[in-house]
C-alpha cells in the first residue's frame, strides 16, 4: 500500500490510520457486506499521496464526528471519478445501481441520498464522492438546524481577511451570548456555524439576523468586506455570504474532504486557532486524522447547544425593522 509522507510531525503519526486494512475482523460487524473497495490502489491525491483505500479509511475514522451532521439531510455530492484534480460532477439523484440499504428522500423531482450510517458513507467513498454538501434543514422540515456564515476571500492569499472577519464576529457573538463554531472551508475561506435548537426559527427569521451581522461588518470595514454577489464587482474584498443560508442551499459538511490539491478538509477548528498563523493547507487528511486520534473535535458539543438568545435578538431586530 502507498504511504503518506508529510513533513509535519503530527501528520506523520496519522500514517498508521491511513495504512490500516479497511476490512479487518473488527470492522466487519458494522459494515454492510455489500460495501466493497474497488481499485483500492487508485491514487486520489498526489500530494500528500492518498489512494482510494486510504481515503475510505479516512471516512471510517471520521465517521463518528461526520455522521451527526449528515443524519437526515439530503446530500449533494461532488464526485471525482479519476482523482483530484480532475474531471468532477455534482450528484444529487441516487443512482439506479445503489444497493438496497442506501436510504433516499424524494424532494420534488430529486431522489436524494440520505447518509444515515457508516455503510452508506463508505459506499459513497468507494464511488469517489470527495465532497459532501448538506442543506441547513433536515428532510421533512422547512426550518434550519443551524446558521452558517461563509467568509469567502478572493483567493487564499487574502485568507487573513477571513481570519479578521471571524474574530470580529466572535466578539459580536460573545456579547450576544451566542455559541459559535469556526470551520475551515477547505478551499480558501472560513465558515462560522451557529447551532439552533428545536426548529425554533424560520429561514426568514434567520435572514434578519445574518443580514444584521453582515451589515455590521461591512459598515465597520467597508474597504475589506462586501455583500456584493457578483465576483467582478468585489475587487479584493472578502465576500460575507449570508445569502447562501437559505432553504434549498447547501454548505460543505464538517470533516468532508475537498476536491483540492493538498487533500484539504473542511475542518472544524477551535476559536483560539483563528489567528495570524492559521493555514488552510495544514488541515489536510493526515493532519485531521491525527488530531481526531487524540479526541480533539472542536464541534464535539455542537448538538448540545441551545442558543436561546437568538430568539429575543431576532424579535428585537424585527421590531426595529418595522419601526424603520
């Protein structure tokens, strides 16, 4: 089996995870017998070198952290049949050849896959579904489980703008008694997740809040941040994307790999890591595996948060909007 070589010492210790046999006796009990690895030696990323079996091993080891975010959500997948980089395509409809244990949900004209378990996750990995994108609401609900801000700089070279914006947002959220969680997009920016408890808010209500926060940032730093949707009109400014948080829209799932060179991951991070030293490239497959091997998941308590303060905040913003 191909080995991963990585200069980072912590990433090196993750090699044992990547080299572990996928189908060992200890795993057979929890994996459906129809889940098989075809072409296990197929190279998916060239640097660090990760083959298909190693990619599926990654999904196995992150499954306990990733599956709670996938549960009961209609999946949009980005598949790379020949590896990364390379030809890719989005897949929403469940293919006809999917095994019977794959759960689906019919939403309008689309029969989405719903990844409820480890077997489904690994089967999708064998299909080279590299990116897992999820809506903000569960199947059968029209209310979001979370609010997510996407801080999207023009390129990775402007990534410090995302760090600055995230830290500014953290100060606001702390003052409002809102628990928030930063996550690297795995591409070029940062995403801030805010859990909502019990389907208490509508998308229209969360839009009041997201537009309010975006407006604060843009008014305070007009030369650095924008809510302009057209890329050609943004210049070198970071796009504070609050429009994307809406019914029918998606966000990359925490711990999903990305179809980018370097095998980067949409990795949850601690707020203290959001600083001038933060680098997207560091948080790749081997690094994230090593991090989780020590039980370090920054979103471990995500689904235990209520964020009750959102309700009176949004009510207050509604009243203010009516008066204006």
